[in-house]
C-alpha cells in the first residue's frame, strides 16, 4: 500500500471514531513501519487541575487508537481488530500546554493476533513520556460492522 | 494540594457524595464519571454518552475511555480509601478487555491489594450488565505521597 493511501485510510479511521474527534486526535504520520497520531493539549483533558497535566486516560485513548490503527500497516485488507490487552508504563508526566505524539507499530502478526508496541512523546522521541504494548485480536473481514467500517476507510458513504 | 481540593475531599468523605470533588477534575467531567458510596464500598459509574463511542457501527465505547474510566476510578478509590493528601500518581496500568463495551452505563469497583509506604497496587473491575460478567479488568500501580515526617 502506498504511504499516501495509508495516511488517507488512517485519517478516515480516526474521523470515524467519535471519542477521537472529541479529543481532537489526528494522524500525524503514516508509513509501512508505523503510525504517529497527535493529541492536542486542551483544558478538557486535564487530570490534575493544580498542574494542568493531562489525565492518563486521554493518553491511553491516544495510544489504544495508535496501536489499533497500526494494524492497517500490516493487514492486506481491513479487519476489525478489538484490543485484547494494553499496558502503559508512565515514564514521566506530560508537560502541560504541549501536544502529545503517539507512535505505534506492529512487531508480530499471526493468524489470530497482532502484537503492537509504541510510545508517547512530546519534544523528543528519545525521551518518551510513556511506553505501550498492546495485543489485538484478528476478527477477519466478515465480522458484523467490518464491512461498514471498511467502506468508510475506502472513502465510501457508510 | 489546594485548600479548595482538600475542603471538597473532606466534604465528600463526610457526605458520601463525590460530585463536587469530581467537578474539579476536567477529564472526569469530559467522560462523565460519577461516584457513589454504598456502605463502605465505592461504586463508580460512567453513564452512556455518545462522545465516548469508539466503534461507530456496533456501537461500542472507545477502549481508551474504558481505560480512562478505570484508571480514574482506581486513583479516586485510593484517594478516598487511604485518605491520601493528594491525587496519587500513576506508575503503570495494565488492562484486559474481555467484552465489547456496549453503548450503555458502565460500572467499576476497585480493590487495593497492597499498599506500601510509597506504592499501592489497585485492581479494577468494570462491567455493564452484571458484575459477574466484566467487560474489562485492570490493575495499576500508583505512587503515593509519603506522609510528612513529624
């Protein structure tokens, strides 16, 4: 798949997810090696009102989405891939009033599951604010809802 | 911790009503988390809200919202059950998704399995229809503030 069409498909995927729209998440970069999403800073996602630091839940939404969309990089055709599990290690708090980038890639694909990993960072990818691993279940193309989502990704009216 | 936060925390403890405390946390308002106390048990509720949907076709709650709900529940549970002086800081968070989160109210309860001097281990169970059929289970480690030396 060309990187351009991968970016378009990833963008349509994010646009179809209501909560991602609420958080303002966009696709920053898409390539065959992984996806990078962007979570803008906003007062609504603050978890600690004293410091203005965003809540881990917003970060988890960013990384769950990034890992889930990274499956587009390795699957020949769209499949619904629900999250089996997710683990996040918080290296240090996100700096307030700055966006967060979430990078994710797939490092193993089997007939049933996809193993993903990634990290969230702000200024410097070498100093992540969180590391993530997530496992996704492959449900195939024929699952209820898969065809509608697939059409959405291809830019058709769902 | 600000005086306002401490005051609302004390009031919440006394009344068993945590709405005023949650109001101070913007992310709690964004997803719409609620907390009630039944006896000594804290029950967290996430009312069905279109803004929390991920998969639009099923429709199902976004996995990140379920995670955020559970992480916030764990932090609040720890805050309330230990009488900690401030919101605990998350160290790591691990969750297993067991069933799709339907577009309906979600509930969570927490259990502190171990509270050391500096770190606490909390498990969280989230369900919709019945507690016996959880949609997700999670556990988290939090850094807790050591009480000031006398």
